[in-house]
C-alpha cells in the first residue's frame, strides 16, 4: 500500500535555558493511504507534540530535526507561505479541545465555510451552503438554524462534530485528530467513534488519530503505534496488538485496563529531560537485563515493528 505520510528520524526538543526536553526523540513511521493509523501513549509521552510537529505548529523555542515527507514533499523544508497551503488544505488538524479552537464571536457556519473560502477560493455564499451540507452530514440539525448559531449555543458533542466538519471541509488528504474523545462521556465517545468511521467509509480520508483511549483505538484503528517517553516502541496491526502485543510495555498497558484486571504498571514514567539510558522502559520492565542498558533499534517482526532486544 502507498505511503501518504512518512516520518524519518523526527526529533523535537524544547529548549528552556540550559534544559532540553526531549519530547520526540528519533521517531520513524509511515501512514498508508486510506488507513486509520492510531498513535497511543500515556499523557506526556510526546504524541501530541509529534502531531503538531508534522504540521509545524510548535513555538519558536523548539529544535526540530529529521524529515516529514507528505505525498513526496518534505514539509520540514517548505517556506512558511507554502506550508500554509498544506496546513488546512491537504492536512487537517483537529485539536482536542473544541471550546478553545472555535471562535466564540463567529457563527459556526461561517467558521466551517472559511477554510473553503481561503483554501479553495469558493465564494462566501457557496461556502456557506456547503457548510450547511456538512452540518447535515455530521447530524447537527436543523442545519440551517445551527449554522447561524454561535459556539456557546452548541453542546459539547456538537462542538466536536463542528470542529471535524471544519477540518474536513476542504476534503484534505489526511486528518490528524488529537485526543478526539478526551473529556467525553461514554455516549459522546460513541458518537465520535461513529463519526470517524463514517468519515473513513463515505469520504475515504486517511486518518492519523492520537489518543490514550484504548477501547476507542481498538474499534477504529487499522494499525496502532505505541509511544513511550518520546520513542515509538511498537507498530502493529490493530487486531494483532490487542490479541498479542509485542513490547513488554504494550502488554503492561493492556493489563492495566479494567477488563484485564486493572493491574498497574510498576514504577513511574521516566523524565523527558533525563531519560534512562538504553531502553526507556527497562527500569519498569520485568524482563529487563543488562543488555537493555543499550538502546535497541526498531526490529521488524512478522511485518510489524518493535523496539525490544527480545526480538533480536
């Protein structure tokens, strides 16, 4: 299957005085055309920073190295004026907090229409008509009335759907969604899940979803990547990951779920400033040996990948 996005040795380090936070520290993966690629990790593992780095949405005190190839073009080398044409038009970013990203003083219909006006050159009247069609598609009814309302008049679930409508309004090649179920109750999570499944089926968009919600990932993902302390430690088919995870951390993560006995992972997450030498999980790993003091590469295993010396 063709690759749409290829990330090669991406490093994102935040520089604060004499301190360097190694949020993303040498990450390699690809997202295939038409798939839903889900990036899983605990809070603070670097997954949201990785998403923002792809779209170059990070502040100026950040060192970024490596390559981000999107449809054959290296985004890291594009002038900002060219990057703005990619951001929003070719790649849509759907942030995790709709209340923060929806402008409170603009009507929702206009906010959905605006990307089409800016990126596609569609006039305001036609763009607003398309915005109403999108509200209907995402079950925000009555669409004509809701298009003329402000964000504060929307429920939390409606705000989430409106943000997805805004992100998909230009029919991008790739959607990057950051924690789309964060803070939602079970009912709203179900709605978001159906929303992303519908986008894939009916709009045929490639999706990269960043989450810590394992049940959500299980239903949605084609492939899953696990991030730990700035490193990707496993890339696996979704079914294979949940049935037979490869990395010791992945196994411990699944065992921490309530349906698997809710067994806590021993120890504490490592520092992103002074991460452990070698395998970053080894201080918490029951299988650790002296060999783990040297960092393992990402080994290929049965068509998947895992960063653990057990697979050498």
